[in-house]
C-alpha cells in the first residue's frame, strides 16, 4: 500500500503551461476561442493531454479521440460528474440535466430522456418532423432573407413538438422568443471572465449592495427568464385538454400514462423537458446554419446531394426520415458538417470523482475539471487530411458507401454524451434533404445579380454559430412535380 502511494506521488501531471505560485495558471487560461488555444498548446507541448491549475482547481484538456475514449468512455464511472458553476446555479439552471451532478437524480433524468429520444422511438415523431420541415420550406420560399430566423424556429419547433406537444409556427412566438432570451443570458454567463463569482465561488456570499455585488440582480432577473422557460410550456401542456389525444410528446405521455402521480415526479418531468428544450434550442440551428454556409460555398456538393435525392426520392415528393438510410452522400454531408463546425467545440465540462486517475504514466488529481476539445479532435490531420476543408467524401468509401467513421464527435463522450443526438441528427438531416430538394443555395448577390464574396464569422460562445450572414436562396428551376407550396 505504502509502495503504491509513493508510486502515485511520483507520477507527474500531464504537460501544460508553467504555473505561477498560488494562482497557478489563472492568468494563462484563454479568455476567447479557447478551443483554438488548447489545440495550439497541444502542438506546443507535443501532448494530447494538457494540465493546468487555477486557484486550486485542476483542469485537464483532452485533445485526442483516443484519450477521450479511454478517459471518458472507458473510465466513465470516474469521469461523469459536472463541475459546479456558481452563476448558473444562481440563474436557476441548477436542475438542468446537463449540469446536475452524476448520481441518482441524473440517472432518473437520463432514463426518461432515453425512453423518449432513443433511436427506435423516433419514428413516432415523423408527423411532427414532416410538418415542421414543410413549414420551413414555406418560410424559405416566402422570405428567404430571414433564413437564419427560420432555421432557429425550425430547431425549436421540432423539440417543442416532441417534448411538449406545442405547435410552434410563427417566428415571433413569445414562448420561443423568451426561451431564446433566457438561453442567451445563460451562455453569456458562461463566457470566461464574465463573472468573478465563477472563479471565486465565495463571492456568492457578498451582499448585492456591496461593490461588485451587482451580479446578484443580474442573476435574479435571469432566473425569472429561466423559470419561465422551464414552466410556461409545461403549464400550457397541462392545461391543454386535447393534448393526450393529439400528441405523443414526452410531457403528454407522462400526463396521460394512467399511473398515479408520485410526489416530486412532476418536477423531474419539468426539469427533463426543459433540459431537452434548452439543449436543442441553439445547437440544432447552429448546425443548420453552418450547413447553409457550407452549401453556399460548395455548389458541387449541392449538385451531388440533389442528384442523390432525385435518384432515391424522385421529384414528386419531399424526402422523409425513412429515406435517410438510402442516401449515403447526404449522410456524409451530415457527418462532415458536425466535424467541420462542431457547435460545442469544447463539449460540456466533465469532472472526475474523488479518486485519482493514473493514466499514461500521469496522475490526474481528484475533482479535476475535464474538457474534451472536440475542435482539436476534428482537426486531426492523420484522420482528416486537409481538415479545414469541407469534404463529405472523407466519410465515403471509393464505391460511394459510408465508411466506418460513424462516431459523431460533436455529441461528446461517456455517460454524459448528448441525450438528444438521434433526434438532432434526424432534424438536421431532414432539413438538409428538404432544403436541397427545393432550393439552390449560393453566395450573396448584388442588385445586378453578380455574386459577392461570402464571409461568415462564427461566434465566440460555448455554443458557437455563424454570426448573421447573407446568401442567396432560390427555388430550384428543376423543381419537377414537387409542389410543396400547394
Ligand atoms: C447538433 C445538435 C447537438 C449537438 C452538437 C449537441 C452536443 C452536445 C454535447 C457536446 C453535450 C455534452 C456531452 C458531454 O458531456 O460529453 C450534450 C449534452 C446534452 N444534450 Fe446535446 N447536442 C445537440 C442537440 C441536442 C438536442 C436536440 C437535445 C434534446 C432533445 C439535446 C440534449 C442534450 C442533453 C439533455 C445533454 C446533457 C446530457 C447529460 O449531461 O447527461 N442535445 N449535447
């Protein structure tokens, strides 16, 4: 036992920037687009694992798929907790599935999400998917300049339909706009350096009237928005007498399952529903917008996708989720878009339990915050040569069938892997297939119809997405018999 302790004590931490006395690496931790800095540091320290510490908090960044699999998948019981982020607790996010500690409550949440969002039950939601994709096409046809807002509404409409049985149609729907606002406040609070209380949790106890205590009021205002997002769609579902007959949503199934309701159960359903709602609100649209960016840049990809649609579906109906397995090229685009622009480039931080982890000759201390740098993993030149290029073919065999690189890294790792990944995949795929069947996406044009350069910046947020950009969206001339506006 003594020999083992000595051995452990001799094991070093993984490489990383040299810490300062007392504060560790607090001054070096990158404040913006940290995924790029961590990728660069991986090269500088010639290591796929990076270790830092800041004010007593240990931080491990994983830059390679192999290490993420070893540490987060294989050692999941030791690495599936979440760090506490004080400002999020104060804003009312503490019961969100994505942030709660690893344990009994989390398991209950995940079970419910699994029952409602696993691959083999998604077919139940085909009517919602078909309806929402049709509405998306109508909006694209009527007002193509607003394509960014249409994509946002589409992503939310699918989730709200499947989770609450709520029929979100209008772009100015108040439930949707308020939820969007609440989420925006949440992601601002997560920006590094946004609130000192995230770095120094004890500041939570300074009174609101004290200099620097202004975050209390900000957090209280945001909490109201969070609670509205959590409760308003649930309460509407509860009051809607016809819901049980017309919807197979998560909430309606629970409301009308005929079982006696146990104390506290309703809160769990509210939390799970709002976790799914909030988790999909930004991520799905971010992926759709990156896709539009990529299609506008690559007419040859669009042409091949359209040819596949015509070959498999024809020109007299729109693609449906049932067509997905027959379309390897579209599937390759879906995989490539999430590789090229993963919407959550640093994933959601995990935290290790109170046990030390010995790995590759290093010692990872208990309670270490673990960041999976999905960005670095998707830039691995050995796996993805010319990684900055958008090239769906990298997911295809020479005969056009899909290769076996089917793990979508963008959904994260281990037991905390995205609980909505099958739904997100279906929603993004269907939007892509329907948009490609009906529209041509191109670079923006000036008043005389000349093509302009397409410039797209991606935002510097935990969920990154294209900042507002312009492109040209026109109905296909070769629309055939596809009369979806009828
Ligand atoms: C393209 C769209 C999406 C992407 C890229 C994405 C990505 C992610 C990532 C990276 C995580 C953290 C994984 C980890 O900790 O290692 C996550 C967690 C989560 N996602 Fe998604 N997500 C997407 C859409 C959705 C949708 C549509 C839903 C719900 C219907 C959803 C529900 C969740 C939930 C509940 C968690 C928390 C899981 C937990 O902590 O146990 N996501 N997602």
